[in-house]
């Protein structure tokens, strides 16, 4: 393409996918491919679109989908502040949980289904994705949007009260003060859960939890801010709240029924607590 020429949409998608693969920090070549072939605009309202910067929305100049292939929040529902999340962050999260062929993924906060679709591509063949979405309008849109994708079910309902399927990956896209015990129990051996930990208004931290033979290993990742997960965002059951330093020191997560909080506790809730103890591999 000449230096003065206008890039085609395919070229822009290809470049976007290369950036997402780099952001994922994953050696899995499938990540670049799925970000290239799954069209983001298919999971958004008709354009022009509203892109969020800070706390403000800006309308794209037209309905040309080239405006969507950047690291930007795009509104799904402006009035409720519900957005299609930042691609760099999701690329990094997907790289961290590393979905594999044949695995089962539970996606909590599926929205209109864009990241659900990407996850479904990574568990082919023979894998399955269950997407939970509270908002009935979004759940219906996700069902329609995901018709072309294999092995996907959208469940309109509350993932904090409904049983989750046994899962190799639980991918949470709403801020939680603490993960419900039922989520931990839904993880299969070797299972990974990633969620935005919001134990206080000034703390937003992506937390990766892996079920190992020694217990639930925890690894704080990058800053992460999502709208609250209704049913799991209240701090009413908090016995000990962390500060930012404590939150970053977390290395394991424990159900209180299996181990009582001790001097390693960084944050304590009624049924789970966060510890600075490293687990033996």
C-alpha cells in the first residue's frame, strides 16, 4: 500500500490483531487469528458509535467500522454505562487464562458477546462457552450475535446465585469484592479464574486464580476497572479490607471452610479470604 493510500478495513483488522497478540503476551498463534477474523462491529449497536475516554463518550464521525479497531471502550448502553471492554486488557486476560481446545469456559458478564465469541474460537473443537448476562436486552443480543459460533450458550440470569457448570476457565467481566464460593467450587482441577477485584473504591486489580493440588494460587495482574457485579460487589461481608499494598501481596485464596484466616490474611470475607502465602507447586 502506498504511504499516502488509505488502509482497507482488512488491513486495519490485521494490524489490530497483531497488536492484540502482542498485548496478550501469549505464544499461542491462534490469538492473532481470532482477533482478525471476528468482526467487532457485529457485536455492537449500529454506528456511529460512542467511544469512552475517561468518563466522557465521543461519537465516531461515521459508521465506518475502522473506528472500532483501536484500544477503546465502545458503548453498548450509554445510559447504563455498559461498554464493550478495552481490547488490550481482554487480550492480556485471554492470554493469562489460556483457553485450550475442548475446555469449558464460563463467561460472567457476556455483554453482547464479542469476547464470548473470541473465547469460543479458542476452545474449538469440542469445547463449550456458557455466557451469563443479567441484562435481558444484552443477553438477547448476544444470543443473536453468537448464532454463527459453535458451542455457545447464553444464560440470562445472575451468575452469583445460579449454579455454574464445571469449568476450566471462569472469565469475569464485572467488578467483585470477593468471588462467591460457588465460583471456586465450579473450577475443575487446573482451572483458571480471572476477575476484576474491587475490595475498595480505590482498588481495581485483575486477579488470576488457579486451582492447583496445593490450593487456589492467586496472582495479581494489571489495574482493572469494571462496573460492579450485582450480587458480588458488596463489602458488607468484609471482615478485613485490604489497602492497595496488601491487595498486590495476595498469592493465594482460601475458602474459610477449609482453612481459617491467619496472620497471612490480606483480606477476609465471610466465606473466602486472601492470603500472602505462596503455594508450593
